[in-house]
C-alpha cells in the first residue's frame, strides 16, 4: 500500500506533480481564500488523479468548510472529506480533524487547553493514520522566527492513540519527516514560507 501525502497547496494544485499511489492524503489548506470556486477547482484536480482513495481535511484557509459546511462537502465529489470522523480503507482506519491552536482570525481556531482537548479526545484509540492540519508539539512545528507552535494537547492524545502515521501541515517551514518508537510524523506542506509550491509530496510504503 503506497500512501502519498500533501498539505498546504493553497490553490496551486495545477503546479504539482503527484506520485501515483493507493491513498492520497491532503492535510488541509486546499485553498488560498477559502471560497467554493477555489474548492471546486481542487475537486476537479482530484478527479484527474489515478489514486483509488483520496482523503482530505480542511485547514485554516478553508473558510468555506466552516461557514458553509454542507455546500462545501457537496462540492467534494472526488474525495472523502473528514471532520472529526473516520474512514476505513483496506482495513486501515484514518481519522481527520481540521482544528489547530488559535492562529490570528483564521478558520478552525480553538484556544489551547480544554477546547482543543475535547476535539482530540474524539480520536479513537484504534486509529492507524491521524490527519490533522496543525502539528503536535516537537515535530514540524517551528516557525521561521524559531517559535515552536505545535499543540501539546494533540501530543497528549498521540501518546494515548499511538497511530502508525500522523500527517499534518500548517507550518510551511516545518516540512519534513520524523519517527519515534510508534509513529511516523509527516509535515506534508507543499508551499514554503513564501507560498511557493516547492516541496515535493512525501510517499510512505504501508
């Protein structure tokens, strides 16, 4: 099973070369401004890709999913959209959630502490692949200013769930891959700090 991971494409999907695979995961920020027209273009792009399974979540730029959730879901006919919910593909359980610690006045913001903890408590213990927009503490979470902005409450949930794979984005300059004893962490941001789509998709063999 080949899993292809991307995030933070910000409407620049036409500039991408996506490797073939069995599951394509997009960890949010599909759009730049978060309107339905942008989202429709993303859906058309997904429809042209050969991957049998495409799983996406929203990010902080994707306001349409927060403001007009039903209309946004209706647009996404060529993929599976997850928002605090799971899908099982070939026996693999994926859970997706768009929330992140408060970040200016963008979409899917929650305050650190109980509000975020309630969202992470929804993640089932049998999750194999966790998809969030924001990073946990300590992995791919350092900004260009050297500030670590990952979510400690998410890290606590990871200690409980111990997924085999955690895919996220949000912090463009945090692009990369890391491993601990139980989990592979991938910051799959395609765009760099200057919103240039220069980072290649990351591929994982399951």
